[in-house]
C-alpha cells in the first residue's frame, strides 16, 4: 500500500532558477565564447580576434548599445515599449555637446545629456501612460522629431562657429581616463608569446584595464546596479509587477502610473547617457546621424538577453565585438569567424541528433558544412558583407534566440487606472 502511495505521489517541482545560477550561466557562456575565440585565433593566426586593441574597441562599440538596451529594459519591465530610444540618444548627443561646449566641462555635458534623454522619456511617458497613445507610434514620433529638432538647434547655436555648423558641434572637452598603466608593460611578454588562451587572457586584461574612460566604467557598473535594483529591492519588485500584471499591482496599492513614469524617465536617461558616450568619448564632437541605429540595436540586445541585464550585456558585447572586428580586422578577421560558427553549428547539430530532432539536425549540419566549405575555399569576405556584419549578427541572434524569449506579460498593453 505504501509503495502504491509513493508511486502515485506527484513529483516535486524543479527548483526555481536563482539569481546566482543565472549569473553563473552568463559567466560560463562568456568564458566558453572567449575560449572558442582563443582557439580560432590560435588556429588561423588572426591576432585581431583577441588583441588588446580589439577588446578596447569592443568596449567602445558595446557601451552605447548596452546603455540603450538598459533603457529599453527599464521601460519594458514596467510595461512600456520604448522604440524611441534612438531619438532619446540623439537628444543626449546634442544636449551633451551644447552644455560641454558652453561650460567647458565634460561633467556638465554628461548631466545635460542624461537630462536631454529624460526629456524624451518624459514625452514618451506623457503620450503612452497619461494619454494612452500606442507605444510604437509615440516612439517613432520621438525618433523623427528628435532628428529635426536637433538640426534646428544646431543651426541656431552652432552655425557660424569655426569648426562647427548645422550638422556638427565644435570640438568638445574630454573625460578623464582611468586604468592600471603598469599592466600593459607587465603583460607585454605574455601577450606577444602567442600561447593558446594565456596570451589571449593577457590581452583581455590589458584591454580592460588600460585607458578606460570614466563613462565606460560607469556604464559597466550600471549593469549589476540595474540587476540589484530591479531584482533585489521592493522598488524593483513593484516596478516589474507593473509590467507583468498592472491590475494586480494596483489592487495591492502600487501606484502604477508613478512607477511607469519613473521607469520611462530612467529609460530616457540611460539612452541619453549613451548619446553622451557617442558625442564625447567615441568622437569628441557631436555629428548629425551619430547614433547610427544603435538605439534599435540596443533593443535587439535587450531581446537577446531575455529582458535581463546579464544577457543584455552579452548581447551588447557580441554586437560590439563584430563591429570592432570589421573596423580593425577587415575581411580576413571576420572571415575567420566562419570557422567558429561552422564548428558551433556542428556541435548544435550533434546535440539535436542526441535529442532525436533528426530533421533539424540535418538542416543545421548542412548549414555548418556550407560555412566550413566557404571558409576552406576563400581567404577573405567581400567588403560589403564585412561592413554589415554587425547587422547580420543582430538578425542571426534574434532568429536563434526567438524560441526561448519571455517578455513581460503586460508589455505594450494600453492600461488605464481603475481598469482592475
């Protein structure tokens, strides 16, 4: 009898995924990717894949994408789709440039850029939260209006200044840089040795600890700070409840409108800080069209990261790395990635075969063989393909990650107070 009762007893539910498990998983994936890159570097001889310069360029390209992604994460965790991140970054670039030029202080530019992005966030919050405008329509309108408004303000304030005009600002003051200057000299023999993984780790440490802008350091620290606030504080729990079930949150006394406003304002501030980076760290000058679609790529990084800071950081790093590689290494360096992708797809095909998904395994294996053949019979990639490799990576990542995504349940919903 006891045996029958034991057999009939329901199995225990799987243990919930803890934050520690999530962060260990992100760290393990990042470490595996780096080891794979080191292996490809060792086999192909393409030193650009893991050089210290590539690491620094990856950070420079990843920071504005990551900041835009953080802005999207804060807004969408509260239930608001923020397509207007691109326009908020544009506002951040111009206001940062104007404040830094007129005051001569880069810190004034940083504050003004964040506030400029928050102005865009305020407009988006007014439209979507207060007046119930469709989130996509409001975001697109902000993107369009920001470009035109900054063009007008450039004509008004920059036209006639030497070195400036309707499409750019004068040169801007720079932020101080931080780092450990002795590390580069200390690890130089190890970097130059070419040893598998050891040399690559030395390059990684050198690139991450030498000549880093304080804005880059701030952006890196904002990732764990966002996780702590949203997943470890009562404020973050209430904010996320507004994106999951605003009716239930309201019934428990949460001021849903207030939390949505705060989230969208902070979203605009993150995007504005990304604009500060583009205008004052990446180029030391404001230029029209400077954002180059990074707001949209930031949204793609956020989706790739499944609306979580750790995954978002990995997505931003991936897009930043492909961008850095095509700028620094050209067709030969990007061509070596075909080997990495082909081997990874072969491993994925083997896993699918183990899971008895024969049809999918055959398709994935065929793509892997095609990529490996492409690598074996060519030495480089066409320039046009290399230029668009970051955008191709964006599309591939979204396509491969689409099966495991889980957006906040009420994101994009037109919610009205008292509807519960």
